[in-house]
């Protein structure tokens, strides 16, 4: 039992189960899944679908944090990716043409990877602190997205593009399948090769890693490029799901939710050891929390406060130091009664 409780994934999974059970109390049919027109529908499917973009962004954020960095620009990259794809598709005569959609998607992903590469150069080559280097793109990138859309929303009517974020394949949401493939490939890359160990070594001590022969700068650039690519895919999902590119609100504050998902999943912000499964659980916890807020009818004016309180409680529960202090106080044994003077004399004479 101690081994189970001490596992790094136990508490995120426990919190997720508690939230799901709380939704069942409020909505009795919360766990029901139905098949309509060959597609799966239900609250659980909605959580997976709506949480897919956050899972991708948090996945890239995990790799960056493992190197001891941070990326605050992922929300802006989400907006840029969706804006560019919708802009290119809206300019086509036939928005339903698969070839045109593929070109738009490819260009959006290339630009997202280039933006991540740009962040990596600033951090690894120029030597700027990650929080400052990515803050530059966080501010400027939102303006770039609005320049692409000319400050207005761009609506598209493209069934092939709709498939990315709002379509279904093999009865499942296509976005969920994309996330599963990306997570699986990333897991194979970092756990079945030396890449994961090298990233953790860089996060532990980048300079020491460089001195022992690890090309830490290249790996840091690779991590930021991967993070930008994940954010670009998430941007395509968000914009295609609503068939609209919103350069102002798409991905807004998404970087904070991604960082929370990584922390809830058990990865330390100081870098080093990381867990992809924990990040996925953390993203599901955050999306389930958002769903709980809507299903329970919590007033909008207190939504952010409620979310902050729940996240704080989750982080405290996960903290080994906090749990040790709480349980130590409860399990502290009572002090033995002082020995009587007569008993003390008997012990001395003996």
C-alpha cells in the first residue's frame, strides 16, 4: 500500500477519480456513453476531446521543463498556427479541397516549429533566460496572429479541416487519436532511446552535461522546437473545431494551464526527471475541473477563484512534505508519564 501511495501517478489519478465521481453525483448519467451515427458521445468523450489541445501543449511543455526551461509562448503559437491555416484555407476557391488543406496545415506546422526553434536559439545559443526569451514571443506572437487575421475572426467552411479538431475516425474523435499517436511516439523516443536520459541530465546540470560530451545546446533547441510543433497542432485542433481563427483569444493563458498540468503530473519545474503519463493525467484533471465547473453551475464570477482553490488543494495533497507534516502530527504518540521519585530511587539502588 505504501508503494502504491508513494507512486508519482497515484495522487493525480486519485484526484481525477474523485472529480469524476463528484460529477456523477451532480449528473447521474455522466458516465454514460452512446453511439450516434457511428460516433461515440458522452461527457467522458467530451473531456477527452476538449482536453486534447491542452494535452499536446502540456506534452511539449514537459520536454522543455525537463531541460530546466519554460515556454510561455505556447499560447501565442496556438493562435498563430490556427490563424495562418484558416487564412490560407479562406483564400482558396474550393475550401473543401484536401490538397489545399494539407498545404495550409503543413505551412502552419512548419511555422510553429520555426517559432519553437527561435525560442531554442535564444535560450541555448544566445544565453537568454527561458522565461524572458519565451516572454518575447508570447507578447509579439499574439500581435502576429492578429496581423494574419487583420484583427478579425476568419471563418472557414472546410470539411477536411474540420476533421482535425471536430471530426471522428473509427468512432473516436480524430483529435484524441492524434494525441494518442503523439504521446505514444514521444514516449518511445524518450523511454526506449537515450534521449530521455539526456534530457534529464541537461535539466539536472546543463554545464556538467556539456562537459561530459552531451550536446546540450542542440537538445535544448530540439526540445523547444518540439514544444512549438505541439502547440501548432493544438492550434489547428482549436481553430478547426470551431471553424474560426481568433487571433486574440485562441490559446489565451493556455501556457499557464499547460504548466499546471505538468506540475500536477509530478514533474518538477527545476528540471530533470519527468513523466509523460503524469502530464496527460494533469491535463485531464484540469479539463475535468473545467467540465465540473460548468456542470455544477458555479457562477462565472467565481469560476477562476474556485479553479485556483482546487488546484492549490491538489498541489498540497501531492506534496510529500505537506503530507508528512499533516500525518506526522496526527500520528505523534503521546508523551509517557514522568516516573515517580520512588521508582527513580529503586532504579538507582538496583
